[in-house]
């Protein structure tokens, strides 16, 4: 009962253990539907005349489509140019629109404690936007999970695990010595660079999004070099999920606290620190770290979902499948030829 | 005098780098077969980049920025052969007529035919 | 009006940007479209640096040229395998 509850909380499902466990009915149903559609199309052809009519219809539709596309594009370009003609000239200062920018640039360091004005803007003055962006990323990850995650009903042939479970060969460059050697040398520097960008957001160029994407790219290269079996030990499903949720929750609570205490002229109890040090800028550094972790987890989750249809490891329920994995890697290179 | 020697060394290195990149562009443009094009691109990626970085190192004198540039070259020397290796592996596993090229040793042919669908 | 070297490079990059943006749509092969899109991202990254916003340049290089390219290529592979599964050959698959 308790285990069931935890599984429900965890969101994990029952995964396939074995090739004999595979449910082939979706394929058969799909094939049947396809043949039905083909037969119906053939009968429709017979009833309505030859295929040439349909071809002509398609041709006319394509012509109409291209013309409508061109006309709407020209209309849109005209509207945009009309709006652009009202903007101030390039390089010329517009006093009405630069008031806010001047306030940010002149008083930004004193008010936010960040030397990098961009970090001060996106994580202090307008941190609510960044919170929304993080949630957009999270929502995108959830949508991709809904669409692509494999379970008993969504087991397509495009996933690598299909070939592993069925024992067929699937070409993966995971056990490539050259890539592993390169990853051995390059990965520490890439991850270190990502962490440097992440922690240095308030002092120089960088911040949450850039550092997070570099970290995510490092994880992707890690996967390419050493395979999913190795990465699952580090970035398991539970860890990725926990990190994402904790980071988003921390962002929301911290920023809510600041909005309620500091943004209305009240005293905020978070020290600003000396500008230029790593521990400065008040809440900017923790928020940067939170955003970066969310972005990194999202990037790696996208890659993992697109490539094999599941995020992170499969938990403890399915860890004992080394035999199928070995067969899959042994027969590599045969399938994709 | 020393300035002039430095200038000539820098100019020679930059011209060499330019020649490398020119040959790389020409090779990628003109060669018909994937492997040859990969080789041509690799020349610009390795020797051309190194020549540019070395010229900058000599021109600017030893400093941290130049050391960073040399680190960049180190990075590129790791990444470029790996990507080339993977491209070659894909070509090796996917091309049906690779043995023909290997046996005949010709570089022209209908290799460009598969540009579109590979 | 005298053009500096920086201006000329900027104009060249902008022209290349437009060419890339058009040829992404025009190209028949999906793989070539993806590669041109990655080139577009790289050019945009250099332009961000010219516009003095290195934050965006780092993000553009990592996301536009790196991660989204990888995702596009994975999607292409999946599409092709699904097409190989279904044996309908109407000539619609042009990549």
C-alpha cells in the first residue's frame, strides 16, 4: 500500500521487463486501420473518377495555398514596416522610452547589488518574468513527457529501448573509444565552464539560462560518450524531478517573499553584499542557480525523451535488465546499415 | 628590428592560415565525396585555427588572453576530430558503395548524388 | 560615408543571416534545413556579440546551435523510422 502510494506520488509506471511482455496489439490495430483507409480510398477513387481529378484538386489547393501565403506575408511585412517607421532612428535617443533604462543603468548597482545590469534586470526588477519563463520550460517538459514517454501503450519502434528489449541491434555510438576519451578530457572543462557561468551571473555575462544550457549540453555530451546506463546512475529520474520541483518552488517562495517585503519600500532582510564578489547581489545568485538547474534538467530531459522515450533511469523496478542491454550493444552497427 | 621580425612572422602565419582556410573552402566546395570533403574541412579546423592563434600569441605577447586563445585551440583540436570521426562512421555504416571508392581510389563520381538524401 | 571594417563585417553577416533564413524554407531536404538553421544560430550568436550582449550569445550558441539541432536531428531519425514502418510511398518523404 505504502509502496503503491509512493509510486503514485512518483508518477512511475510499470515498465516492460521482457520481450515476451511486449504488447503488439497497437501495431496490429494500426496496420488494420491503414489497410481500411487504403481500401476506402481506392473505392472512393473508383466512384469519383480517376486519380487525375484528385491530383488536379491538390494542385489547385497548393496554388491557392502559396498565393495566400505570399499575400499574407506581404501584408504582415507592410504592417511591420509601418510600425517601424514610428520608431526613433537608429542610434538616436528617445527621451520618453529611455527613462526606465537610465534608472536601471544608473541606480542598478546600488539597488540590486549586481554589476551585470542584465542580471539585475531579469532577476531583480523583473524577476516575475523569469519565473514565468522557468515555468514555461517546465510546462514544455511536461508536454513532451505526455507526448513521448513510453509505457505499455506507447511503445514505438523509434525508441532505442525497443531494440534493446527485443534484442535487435540498434546502432548507438555509446561504446565508442574515441568519444569516451574525448569526453574524459572535455567534460570536466565543459561542466566547469557551465558552473562558472552559472555562479558568475551577477558579475559578468552569464546567468541562469546560459549556464543552465551549457550544463545541459554537457550532460548530453556525457550521454553520447558513456551511454544512458552510466548517466542513469548520476541523473536518475527521481533526482531530476526533485531538482526541478525544488528549484521552481524555491524560486517562487523566495521571490514571493521579496515582493511582499522589499518591493514596496519595506525593509528586505537579505543582504546585498559588496558588488563584485561572488556572494553579492542579494537573491540574484540563488535565483540564478535555481533557474540554471531547471534549464539543465529540462535540456537533458528533452534529449532523453526524444532519444529513448523516458526521463532519467527507470527506477528500481527495472534495473535487472543487463542481458538485453548487452545484446543491444553487441549487435550494434547492424541495424542502421 | 625586432618589431619587424615579429611583424613578418605574424604576417607569414596569418597568410598560412588564410591559405589553409582557402583550401578548406575550396575542398568542401569542389570535392564530390564525403570523406574527401571531411578531410578538407579538417585542414581548416586544425591547422588554420592553430596558425591564427599562434599569430595572435606572437603579435600580442604572452598574456592571459593569448593563453585562453591557445586553450580554445586545444579545445577545437579535441572536438573537431571527434565530429569528423562520427561523420566518417556514419558514412562507413550507411554507404552502399564505399568499397567501390576504396578499390577504385577515385574521388569524383556520383558521391554528390547522395547529398540530398543522407 | 566611410565604412569601417566592423560595419562591413556586420553587413556581410546580416546578408548571410537573411540568406540562411530564406534557404531554411526553400531547401527541399529536411536535414539540410536543420543544418542551415544551426548556421543561422551561429551567425546570430556573432551578431549578439557585436551588439554587446554576450549573455544572449552564450545562450544562442548553446541552445540554437547545440541543443535544438540535436533535438531536430533526433526527431528526423524518429520520423524516418516511422516512415519505414509504414509502407506508404507517395513520394511525400523528401529528406
